[in-house]
């Protein structure tokens, strides 16, 4: 089967609107990774145009909320035919099981902030440490975690586990807005609040993918890091900003992953 994953579109940020080519009806499903709508842009007319057109063309279009549109996502897509709300649920498309978990907070960056971000280098032992930490926030080897960050990690991990993807039919796909910690799709060269590079990705998501045999994970959020990486056997794809990827998927896993350019609507050019 062939999937089209579309990255953050941020409709309403400017007058830009995407062309939706007829050829997209040939995809078995279209996955929207969140931030279709820019913060506060709910009145932009291009939003319903976009969802109506893409849902009409491909009724297996699955959408989850990002950190920009989580407050309005359910309402925005409620009465639009062909658009499936993929948040906190799983959807069967052909052979594939597609689980989704979008953003429910303004910014679902890493579950660990501050101290660890300032001294960043992507350390996978960090994932191990936070997963093993006790309720008081201390890991087996003595690393300490902020209790709020730990709670966030545990809640998010639980939300992912509730999708029960580990026992679903294969191929198994996970759709989130944020990338996983330590992947190339999560890397920021710099951040206004921190000096040097940071991994703006989820530790809980990383842990979940390490433990759950998935075939494909798709995400967005870090606009400048479109591309693919792997976590164990799982291929992870950050779809980027106003662009997409065509992904070939079968019961034996992910085949080719090819960039798809998204053009501005020709009548608006
Ligand atoms: Zn975004």
C-alpha cells in the first residue's frame, strides 16, 4: 500500500494554500500530522476549503492535532466527510493499523526540560533513566528528574500504550505530531531559550517505539528536519513544513520513502 504523509501546513499564517492534485486519490490513506492550522487562524477560509477538498478526494484522510491547532481540531473536522479524527485512537486502512496521538498541550516537546536541554547531546541512556526512575524522580544510577517531567513522561507513555498497537495487525503505523527524542527529525540546531542544539522530541515516544514492534512512525513539528531515520526496526519520518512523503508499506515493512512537493494553489499564484 501507498501512504501520503503531509507535514505541518500552518494554514492562515499567510495566504498560502496547497494544491490538492487528483493523483492523491490513488493513495490508500493520507496522514496529516498536525498543525494544519496556524495558532489563532481559525477564521481563515482556506481551512475548510482544504479539509473539504482533501476529504472529498481521499476519504481515508486521517488528521491529528498539533500544538498549534489542538484546541480547535475536533471542531474543525467534525462535519467534514472523508476526514477521520485519528487522535487517541486507531484506524484500520487495508491491512494496516494506524494509531494516532496528537498534541493536547500547547507545546508537547520533550518530557525533560531545562537542565537536560541546556547540556544537550542526545543521550539514549536518558530514555533508560527516566523510564526506570522511581516516583521520587531518581533513576537506578542516581540521575534525578523533575517530578512534573517524570509525570509527563509516564502519562504520555500510558497514552501511547492505550493505543494497543503492539498486538494490532501488521503493518503497524503510529502517527504523532512530535518526533521521538534523539532522532534526526527532532534535532534543532539552536533554540531561543537554550544555547546550542537540542533534541525537541519526546522521550516517552522514543521509549514506546523502542519497546513496540512498529513498522512506521510519522510526525512533523520540527519544520526544518524533514526526512527519515530509524529507531530499531521502525522507520520514522518527519514530514517537515508544507511538504510531504510518499511511503510504500507492506506486511514486510517500509519500502521506499519519497519526498512529495506540495505546490501552492494555481488559482492563487
Ligand atoms: Zn508546526
